[in-house]
C-alpha cells in the first residue's frame, strides 16, 4: 500500500473513530440513584416533628393489576371523537367504570426507553435509542422490582424486551419478537392465547400484556390503514374478556401505549401524534381530575409508575419523577390520599438540591401539618392538589438536571475531527501545490509527551469525570485503551499535517464550482438553526436547481444544455412532491398519499410496473452488464413486483403468500448479478438499484427510475464543466436530494422499519441493521456509486473521492461544534440529537461503501 492509499484509508478510519468518540461523550450519563426504595427510608414517619404511622396511612387498595400495553397506541385512536373505535371500552367510560388521561411521553419515542419510563417513573437517556435493538437488564429501581420484593407474583406475555429488562421476574412468561414488523396477526395471537389459562389462575397479582400488532401495521401501512380499526376492536375484545373475569373493585385494568405513531406510521420523534398517548384505568371509583372539566386531562407518561405503586401499596421507585394521578385515588380515604400525595412529592423533593427552595412544596407541607394538628376539613383537595402541583414543578426541574455530558471527550472528538478535515483539504488536488516531506521524529516525540502531560493535567482538573480519565466508576483498562488510541490519532494527524504544510492555493474555478464550494460551507453553517435542520430538504432542492441554472449559463452548447438541464430541473420538481418530508409541510398532500389510497390501487400498480421497466431499460443502456447479469436483473425486478403483490399492494390477483419466497428469489438473483460480474462499478450499481428497489415502499419504485433519468440528464455536464473534486460535491448534493425526495428526514420517525425485514422470517440484528441502512441511505449511496463509475469510465488513472469525504468531514466537524455549544438547547433531544445520529450513521455507512467500491 503506497502512502497515498494509506492516507486515504487513514482519513476514513479516523473519521469513523472520531464519530464514535464524540457520540460516547455526547450521549448523556444518567445521574441515577442506585438505592432501592424500602419501608424504612421511603415513608416519612413525621411531618416537622408530628408523628405519622406509614403502615396505617399507606395501604394497598387493589389485589390485582392487569397492565395492557398496546404498542404505538396514540391518543387520538381511542380518545375524543374516536372513543367509539373500541365499543366496550367506550361503554365503560359512559357508565363511569373507566377514566382516561391524555399523557405525554418524553422523547425518544421508541419502546425501550418508554418501558423504562412507565416502570421507573424517570426519564431514560437518549442513548436508549441505540440500546433499543439490544435491551440490557434494568438495574434501576422500578415498580416491578417493588412488586417482586413485596411477594406479588407476576406473569407476562408480549414484547420480549420486557424479558430482557426484567429477567427472572415472572412466574410464567412468553416473549414475542418486537422487530418483525410484517407480522400483524400471529404476534398478538401468541399473547391472547394465554389469556384463558391465566384468567383461571389465582397465583398471580400482576399480569402484563404487551401487544405489538398495532405498531407493526403502522410501520407497514400507516395510521390510516383499514387494518387499524380492526386491530383496535381486537384489543377491545381482549379488554372485555379480562373485565368479565375481574369486575370487582379490587382489580384494575390499565390500558396505555408506550408511544404514539406519526402520520407516516413510524415513531421516535417529538410530533404530537408520537408523544401523546392514553392512560386508561378500568376500575371502580375512578374519576376525572377535579381541575379539569374533561375526562381527558394532560399528564406525563411517567405518572403511571407512582400511581401503580400507590394502588398496590408498595414503595414508589427511588428515581421516580412522576406525579400521582388523583382521579384514580378518588375513593381513597382522605388521610390515605393526603399521605400518598405527600410521599410522592417528598420523594421528588429529595432528588435534587434545587428542589429545596420549592415554595409550593413547603406550603403544602405546612398545610398538611396544620390539617393533621387541627383536623381542619374542607381543605383536603386543595392540599392534595398543591402536593401534586409542587411535584410536577420539582419534576420538571429535576428532569433538566438528570444528565451531564463528557465535555472533555466531546472536545477531543472535535479537535481530532478538525485535524482530519485539515488533512483532507490538504489532500484535495484543488489546494495542493507542493508537498515536501520534513524530518518529523523529534517533533512526534515532543508532541506525544506534550499530549500525555496535557491529558493528565486535564483529567486532574475535571475531577476524573470523563470516560478517558481513570475513576471509580470507569474501568481503568477502558480509560487507558481509549486514551492511547486518541493520543495515537493526535500524533499521526500532526505528522500528516506537518508533512503537507507546504501548500499553494490555486485560483478558484468557474461560477458553478464556486457555488458548490461556498454552498457546501453555507449548508454546514445553516445546521446551527433548528428550523434549517428540520427543513434541510429545502436547502438541497434549491442548491441542485441553482447549480443546473449556473451550468446552463457556462455551457458551450446552449441548446443542448437548456433541454437537458431544464429537463433535469423538471424531474426534480416532480420528485420533490412525491413524498412530503421535514416538519412544516409533512401533513400536506403528496403523490405517495394519493397512490396509496385504496381507490387508486390500479394507478399504484401501473406506476410500479412502469418503474420496474424503466429501471431495467436504464441499467441495460448505461451499465456494462453481461447477458446473465441482465437476466438476473430482470428476474429480481419481477420478484420485486411479486413481493408487493403478495402483500396486496397491487390490484392484480396473486395467490396467498407471506412474501418470503418472492424476496428469496430476489436475493438469489442479486447474488447472481454479483457472481457473474464483468465490470465492478457497473455491477455494484445494478446490485444497489435492484436491492433498494426491493426494500422501498411500492410508490417509490417509479421514483428510483425518475432519479436515474435525472442523473442521465445532468451527468454529461458535470463531467465536462467541473473539476473532479467539485464533481464529487455535485454528486453528494444530488444524492442528498434523492435522500429527501424518498421521504427521509432528520426525524427518527422517518425511519421505515418495514424495509429492514424484507424477506426475513426471524429477527437478526445484523441483517435488519444492514437492510435498514441500505433503504435509508439508498439515494446518497447510489450517487456515490454513480460517481465512482463515471470516474472509472473517464479518468481511470485519476480516481479520487475526496469531495465526498470532504463533505462528510466538514459537516460532521461543524455539527460537533454546533451540538456541543447547543447541548442545553430546548430542541437538543428532538432536533439536534437525531440529526447527529443520522449524520454519524450516514458517514460510517458511506465510508464502508467507499472502501468496498473503490
């Protein structure tokens, strides 16, 4: 390997390493209280010296709880105007035997952190988005641990995430895979089939059922699917069956969602439909809150944890920040209700030093003391509401102080990323004028000693709180290994910069090239504004159209340029209305919505067939494929259409099928394309196109052909008018335009989970992760592969990808700085953190593709 190749691969490796370093520092470290609540410490035995008896004041009101978690049950599915979507539950509301609360879930709205929130009453960290694919055991105090400690036997059926979080907690259980989203029926039948047996048993006091079918329907068909009402009625029948068995006042059935569902059918973001969920209690004596005229009052999802603890007479989890749902305690004796509200508020009060100054809590305690002393009646509801209000205020303050960042590690990541960016710029042909090696050995030794000394002094000055400083809570080998790797990166970066420090800046190029360079800079700086992050697609739509106009003005053949580049702009305009994305116009009508209407199924069928035929023709006309490869491509596209037909997307008769055979044929054809390869870059492009066409939604099949036509129209002008570095930048812009035109965005809810399970009969984290990455980043990777193919055709001895690498490096470096400076911003977890995860994942995935395709 020559020095040039070494530098190329080192930059890619360093870029990936820098992303991981920064993300480790940025993802918050929870300041968790590891203590477990118990009777001796959790229940106050006096109020300012006035003795209390917890054993008399805090007693169980229920003997059994049935918790039914319906995954992705958003509030408007069963509340308000849609209350009748579950007829039996609606009757219970009208008869005063059920009450519902409109609750808000914190972001990120994915299953793992939401289960933790339901049971601990705390707010899990954003890192749980990553851990959602592999749930570790929950060691934090939670309601289930309290139930188990107080001899409550529990049974569970449903999402196997629970079994990973709470191993050995259930006397009987069976898990179902939560990630196989193509299963709407069996995944719920495997839960319900246990009901008849469990309803006859008397050995359990807590039963938990987690149904996944509704969430799977959303991922595949969206919230407006005709399957949604059918699934809700199925859930209603489950509630009816349980209620008929347990209709006594000592049993409660609790129905809730772990998170909501976006209008596209996914979740993970912070839109209203994703964060608003129902908390429904079916029990005797349940009443709406007195503070509201509506039965659907606003609460937090974490309020469920303390409420269940109080109902069952167990200690509230030590990290709980939820408030007591007073409507559920309507039938409590006044002394019991007051004491429960006091215990809940006091628990939150003790969790943060800032809560010591909460005047509402102090006032409530004083009034409670007066009530106990003077037995003053008439003020009980006021005191209870004051406790709940103070608990909510202190909870809000505590949530803000829950996390802290490893700022030192984040700064280290920024510095290394900046060094790599400088190396990348120096490697780019447009800026390198000369490169004379210098003696660097003594320099390297000096820099190494300086970095080690600086590292030690920094660790001492920040009280050893960083991941790369040895401390009691971070393993020593972990710190030493990470520190060594970081210092090595520093040293190599200094050497590479030093060796390339003789440079001469070339004059800026043509107007399109200047626009590409300064447009890239402008776009990167725009990411410091949350609105520009949410509406990033608008930036790229403007950029590619403006670039086409500038290229028309600089073209030597004006007539040819006008026809082809205006054709390109027209296709961009058509494609941008195919899938609405972003935040402000996400609910506006688009082609996707029109094609997916049941009445328009024939048009969806026709468009998909045309798209498949167009893709096949483009591949045949533009790529160097052999006869066997073309036949395999044809078979793969036919299997693609058959796979869609198996799921009922097309208005043609097709035998009943699970789609596994059709997807299997497509994958085998894909392998055949690769095995019989004649020209590597053409083979990669053909394989990528047919693979991603299989993974995308049916309405996007013709969009892939439109993207290929766009490229055919603009590609000749890119090659003729632009330097290879700028051609890289232009391809990157085009790829990002395709990314947004396919309906992707910077919100976690835009991830199409269904694409990760095409052709899979069981869940495999690596297969699902790979397919999801392929489907999500299909546009940018396709543009990358097309640029590699173009270079191999036109400049075989001058192959370079520094334009792509520069784009990723500059965006990531600047965004690291932006996220660090805005880490306490109001939208850091809803806008900037998801964007960081998207950008990091894209950089890592595209780096892998560059290495494989180079």
